């Protein structure tokens, strides 16, 4: 298990300026073997939820439950972490990295960037791509 001190030391100005910890929703949604990790509270999710049927599996796990449910988060998938403002996603990002999760990134832009992917033209492209993969 990588020490949190080492992870934090790697988070230099260059690291943040290059965006190595973030991924655009469109880029994450186009990945195979990916997962969307929603770390918002259950009350937030009950108010606004994303099923992402045509995109990828969604795992809803409030930040407070992650230490007890860590085994439910697969290490072999690309994980895009999401919350409303990015604060909780950042905390979970560091937590998962400290537990040897290598393929984790924070979805940038919050709700607006995710909703952008639901516009009809982009959604149709996603549906067609998934259909071709099944054939």
C-alpha cells in the first residue's frame, strides 16, 4: 500500500496544472472497462441521479461509507469519481490512491459536464457505439 505521504508529495504544482488527476466526462464515458463512482450523499442522489444505462455502471457510495465498503470498488476498472463540487471526489481520489487503486480520476466540471453527455446527439452516438460492440 502506497503511503499517503508519498501520494501527497507527488501532488506538485505541475501535477495539478497538468490535470493528471482529472478526466473529462466524455473521455471517461468512452473508455471500456470503466465505472462511475458517485460519492454524493444518498439525499443528493435521491434528488438528482444518473443511471447511465448506455454509458457504464454507476456505483453510488457516499464518502462516509467508503472505508467500510472498499472491497466493492473494483481495482481492475477505470474509476471516474464524482460529487457535486469536487471536494469529496478529491478526498476519495487520495484515499483510493493510498490503497493502491491506480486507475482513478476525478470527473471534472461537476453536473454540467456530465449532463452535456446526455444531449441527444452525443447520446445517440453512444447508443450506436454500444450497439455495434454487441453485434
